[in-house]
C-alpha cells in the first residue's frame, strides 16, 4: 500500500539518523527544550532533508519497483524486500548520503552542547 511507501523511508531515516548521523547521542537539553538549545528544531518543524529523502524514495519506488495503484511489479527486488523493505533501505541510504554532503550542517544543529549516550 502507499502507507508502506511513506512509513518505510521514515523508519530507515530514523535508524540512520540515530545510529550513524548522530552516533547514538541525544541532546537532552534540546529534547526537553531547556534554554536556547535547538538540535531538533528544523524549518517550521520539518526536516527538509528527511522530507526530500522520503519524496525521492516514494517516486523511485512507484516508478521502478512496484506501483500499488495499478498492482504492477516493475522489479524483482520487490519479491525480496517488499515495498516497505525497499523504501526503508533506500530512505536510510539517501539520508546517510545526504549526511556526507554540506547538508550535514543542517542535519546536526546545535551539537556543541553536552550530550549523553
């Protein structure tokens, strides 16, 4: 279903963001909105890099893997990963690639404060 094509990349992005990009570090000051710490506040509440990864993954999956509206399987990878597996892997991979570009500064805001594991 289309829900798998939205939820899949979100799951992949969350895993990559926590494990790889932020290296399992959580900013408690930002998490509980203490002081002027804003590690988790993005553009009007939306992480534009994450949304871009979701959109690219969604379009790629519809065009090249499986179209849930027509029921047409376009790639054999669908038989192995299903729609949600493919989109989770691709969404996480795109987010990881974005973290290796200058977009990393946007993704890792306010990281100079004390962090706990």
